[in-house]
C-alpha cells in the first residue's frame, strides 16, 4: 500500500531508540508525566532498562514531532496543548478540507477529473484492505490518517491548499494522536473514510457533510481525551515524574 504506514508495520525488530520512543510517547499520552517537570534521561533509562543514548535519541525525536518542548533549566518537558489552540487548528483544518471535497465533488460530477478518480479508487482500495489489517489502538495511526486526508485534498490539484493542510496536520499531530489510543476509534475512522470516498467518487454532495461530521467527531474525542490526560498530569507528584 502507498499509505504512510508506520515503519514497524512493515519492518523487523525495532531498535532500542524506537522502543524508547514508543514507551515514552505512551507515557506522555497516558498523562503519566507531571506538567512542567523536566524529563530526566537517567530516570527514564532506569525505568525502561536501557542506556541513556536511546533515551536521548527518543526525546529528541519527540521534541521534533511537537510532543515535547524545552525546559527552562535544560532538557525537555511535555508540551501540553491548550483547548483554544486545539479548536483553532481544527477550524482551519476543517475549512481547508471541506473546500477541497466540495471542489473535488463538483469537478468529478462535471467529468473533469477522470485521471484523479483513478487515484481516488486506488486510495479506496487501500483503505478497504486496511480495514482487515489495522490494530485496535496505535498512536502512530495518525500518520496513516494524515495520508488519507492529504491524498483526498490532492484531487483538487491545488498545491498551496495541500501544503497548508500538511503544515496544519504537523502542528496538530501530537493532539490528534490521542484519538487513536481510544478503543474503537481506528475502526470508526476507517469506516467513515470509506463512506466519504464513496460519496466523493459518486459525485455526491453529501460527501461534504460526511467529512464535516467525521472531523467534528474526531475533535470531540480528542478534546475529551486531552482533558483527561491534562487532569492526570496535574495530579501527578513532581517526584513521580519520568
């Protein structure tokens, strides 16, 4: 499949750095690090029974992906999102994607996108197969989800729109990751993606409403999950941090 599947779905054994990355990210997503507390390499290495080098590499990777920011005293701390920034990014994302789907449906209905319809059919075939392969929970599924929305937007032929959507997805990725550690959300996402694609391919204007509901539902789950995680982070004792 050409969807951007996480590397561990298609590769062999993970490196110590990959394992440290996954474990630390899981702890972050579960709210097991107090807000504002410096993440100590030695403490994390002891907790994970690895050396400090893979921990350092994992922290740098999580920082680059937006899960961490710099601590005033050096090192890193968890980058906790605000409710306002989450809503604003979702509003931007929704506006871009609704325009993209509306434009694509109109052009398909007018017979203007014969070559692109082939790529959309390929995308649908991939997601149909993915329905049988996808895990129940996996934070990295956010990358596969982003690939779907990017390729759907590419049908517009508007490269600036696609680039803007990519930038927004990168900024909101740490927040959206919470959606895919909730039971049933990956399965629901796949089903909704297939419904959206079917409507688009049929030139059906209902595709826009299906997409809007899909994004809004995701936003509701993400905001609830992030709220719960922040509450756990606030209740963590500093000495009990990572």
